[in-house]
């Protein structure tokens, strides 16, 4: 998954940068390359990145419930100067 994320990110980045370079000679093709690069970033890379970062996490650890509020209060009370 990490390899896929690296490859897809750099491919989308290269596609967008080449679109800016090509835009001077052929504006329609350059804008198409820029658009495809940005679409790949948002519709392919970003969901894969979010899935990769959250796949083995417990959502309950990040939710603000009564138990977690008490943990935070105890932590701040114990670490005061």
C-alpha cells in the first residue's frame, strides 16, 4: 500500500507539472493534464491515503466521550507545574 501511495502521488504530481509545461505550446492538452493530475490526487490518492492511515485504528480512542474527557483532565492535572 505504501508503494502504491508513493507511485500514485508522484505520478499525479508529474502529470500536473507536465501540464503546466505543455500549457504554453498546447493549452487544451496542458489543461487536460493538469485536471487529470488533480483528479488523481483527490479521487485516487486521498482516499487510499486516508484508508492506509486509519485501517488499524480504533475510532473510539479519538471520540470525545465522558471516559476520554476524564482521562484528559487527569492528564492535565498531573502535569501542571
